[in-house]
């Protein structure tokens, strides 16, 4: 799991998360994408061709995350959680 919550959204998370989970495990900069940007940027250096990158995302982040993938990626899509919310983005390295 990587952090994906925007700094401003931390206080809106459920109390069970805020009181029992460390902030640094969730907060990822102003828009919540700081770590995701880094992972997408550097993952091609570590993945073999055909390897997959899977990213957990927060509510409303799907389009922003999809826009971060460049030409070195293919088969990019999202998987919804049980509530129907996009929760995981996956992409295959070309």
C-alpha cells in the first residue's frame, strides 16, 4: 500500500482511520498523488517488459492517475471496489 490521500482530506477520513493509523501511511501531498507520480515515473526501471504496476487510489483520483501514464505503459485500466468506486489502477510495462 502506498499513501494516496490528499493532505486536506485527512480530517474527513473516518475516525477509525484517523485515530488508529499513522498519517504518513495515508497522506501523499496536496493532491494525494505525490507517491503515485513517483511510482509511475520510476517503475519502468524496475519492471521487466510485460510486468504490471498496481496502485491503490483514493476516491475521485482515477482520471488524474490515468493521465500520468506515458508511452511505456499499456493495458491501463481500473478495478472497482465492492462499492463500485475505482480503487486500483493497473498498467503493463511495454
